[in-house]
C-alpha cells in the first residue's frame, strides 16, 4: 500500500527524489504521511484539493480490498 501512495505521488511532482512516505499503523487505522518539497505541495493537493481527494479515494479502495482503514496526510519537508 505504501508503494502505491509513493508511486502516485512521485508521478505528480517535479522532484520525485524529495518524496517520502511514512507509514504509521495503529489498532484500527493506517496513516500515510506524504512529505514533498515545498514547490510540489500544490501539485499534490491540486485545485480545491481534487488531486489529494483522488489519491485518498484510490488508497481507500485498495485498502478496503484488504479490510483496512487508511488516511493520508500531506506535509512539506
């Protein structure tokens, strides 16, 4: 799942080497923290958050197949 988030994010940004995805698992939810360069934040979030919502939808669909709950957080490095 982490690889999916990383692949989607790296395909959107200008500096894919600056993309870092951290995975934090608790009892009921897995959190993916996406860290990108300051210049690439807008590309990952998109207009009105549309791209960020699309990433969330794809990851949630993949997680639902595995019976997991996930959430994504976007940050800068």
